[in-house]
C-alpha cells in the first residue's frame, strides 16, 4: 500500500471542506489497514503509519479551525 508524502499545511488549507473530509476518510481507512498489517507482522509499515497519523492530524486541525471560524461569524 502506497502512502502519500507528508502534506504541507499550505496545501491542506487550499483544499475546500469537502475535499478535506474526503482526505480525512481516506487517511483513516489507510491507517486502519496499515495497523492491521503492522500487528500481523506482514510488512514494516511503521514509517507509513507515522506519516498517515500526521497527515490525518493536519486535516482534522484545519477542519476544526474552519468549524470554529464559522461559529464565530454566526
């Protein structure tokens, strides 16, 4: 399973909310699969897991910031 490189914050902030939600779902799914592979000892996936966790955290951070920004405007 191929994992994307570590995403830059600028690139994530340029995505719209729907794209971010799709990326969040994609990263969570990949992370779930890699954890099973790692636990069963199939491959050395630890570096990929670390990259996915960081990317997922960045996406969630941007989504939460947008949610809070929308709440303050209302």
